[in-house]
């Protein structure tokens, strides 16, 4: 018999560790290849870790609520084969590499120095990417300790250090002011200033881990971005007719449901291509124009929480490809099968509030994006149509859309024109569009 060390796998760029939520098997249990053996949580998503081999769990190395680093052993399995108890069957875990595009971006507006030999003590945990940026920018350990990290257990994330670099560049020479000095203090959602009275019969429900993350992200988003929301009512009668004509054909051919979402995403992608300055992020005084169009898709979970999986490179997908990608992400989101990288890299987000029967909403912009579109319920209404013979009243399928945007970089003209283009693409949907 031989030993196999089950390692915490790589979970995408910038994700360097995870918290053990629960073990699905106990010591002494036999597991089969591809069995999910443990549930883990990052600051983005909860997911399962499968075992790549069959065997018996002889030792659990990381217990519930403990943190494990990528590449660290979390359990020992006994597997068939020759070897001693000290033998390890190794698996390859891709090493995290610095985001060269990000490093290049921060180099241009700032006067940088050659990479130094700055070393940091062991009690200051930094991911390779954060350490690379710190060394390139000659950020001392004292300065790093002054940065309040927004990551797991207060760890410094890429966004934290880039924000610090942007503010540091605006400070007088030799001055090492922490990022908090340049902005208002971060609200503490877990420790509200007001004490809420509890009456007899009231039930106290502690927030779960994901709800705490959602709460913190929403407060942060409203605190950072001045929100403006524009509204428009859209006639989607052609969209409804086209879907009704094609949904049975598509399901028979692909074994997939054809929802309205891929149509909405297609219209959004076209509008982003018309107005690429909506596909940006802000870093200090710099605007980062994104090359890729990655659409976040707000998804309600069965437990009442919310997660936003990302359709990567949505502009490169056909309608059929979008339908498959959307169905896959939605299914895996609702069944806790998302990988951390599935929730990273969104450059624009859509939220379908109409799925709950709501006509419209004022969505909150997820950081570091600058805009989000909410789609309302499709409702049959009488509407005035202009015809060659004059105006007539007809029954049409109408829908409200709400576009929230960050007024720091998106003015009413850009936010409004972007929304109008989505509206136009949907109203003029070609009934002969191929799927």
C-alpha cells in the first residue's frame, strides 16, 4: 500500500487559500476516484474538492474552519500500490504567476524603480502577485502592515495594493500614508454602530459566511461608487416570438433549454462594443479599459444567497454558445459546483429581476465594474404602434430595463446611450436569426 497526499488544488488567479467548510467523509472511509471529499470556501465561492484517486482516508490534516494554502496537503489517502508510508504520489498544481498586464498598467502612470530585493517577514502573508507588486513598487513591510486588507482574514488582495499604489503615487515624496488615509473608513457591516433592541419572541439568525461576504461587498460598492440609474421600457415582442419559434428546436437539437438570457446578453455585448468605455474599471486616478468582455450573471441560490458566475469572452460566443454557457453556470451555481475562477473577471453584470415577477429594480454595481443592467418581467400591455395607416393600439410584450452606472466615470449621456442601444437591439430583433 502507498500513501497519497490530497493537495488543495489551484483555484484560479489570485486565490491562494481556502477555508475547510466540512468533510464529506471521515477517517477510515473508502472513497472512489472523482468523489467529492471536502467542501471548501474562498472569498468568492464555495466548492467541492474531488479526489483524483481511489483509496481510504487515513488522516485528515485540515479540520473544519481551518485555512489551507494552494498546494498544501489536506488529507492522506491509502491507495493500492507499492511504497512506504512516507511515499507521496505527487500532483501538479499550477503556480500562481503575476498578472503582467496589471503590473504594466500601474507602471505607466507612476514613476517606478527597478525591482528591489525587498524581503518580508514570515508573519506577513502575501500572495505571489501581491508580493511582486510590492517589490516592484518598493513598498516596505511597514507600509504593507498599514494597509487594511479586504481578503480572507484581513489578507491584502491585488485590489488593495493597487489602490494603495494609486494613492501613494499622489502623496508627497517619502510619505508612506496608508490607503485608509486617502479615503473614508470602510464601514463595518459585521459590527453596526447602532444596537438593535431584541423583543421577546424575536429570532436571532447569525449570518452565514456567504451572507457576510455579500453584505460587505454591497456596503463597499455603495460606499465607493456614486450610483445613477436610468430606465427604459422596451418592446420585446419580436424576441418572445423568436424564442417561442426556436425553443423546442433548440432543446431537441442540443438537449438544452433556450431562455431569454442569451438574447439579453447578446444585446448587451453589442452595446458594449458600441460604447467600450462602459467596459472599464477605476484604479485610483486611472481608468482601466478592459480588452475582454466578461459578463457577470447574478444568480439566486436555493439558500437565498446570491452569486455572480461569469461568462468569459461573451463577445466570442454565438447565441447557441451563450445559451450553453449560461445554462451550465446557472446549474453549477445552484448545485455548488462552481470553481472560484467561475466567479472572477466580470467586466459588466446583468441581473434578471424579472425572474421574481419584478418590473424593475435599482441594482448595485459590483466592484470593480462601473455598470450593471437589471432586466424586468416581460408583461403583455396595450401599446401605441405607428403604422403607414396611422397609430393603432396593439397588445405587445413590454419590459423595463434599469441601468445603474458609476457617475465617477460614466455620465448620463454614456449610461443612457448604452441603455438605448440595448433597447434598440432587442426591439429590432430579427425573427430570422439563426440559433
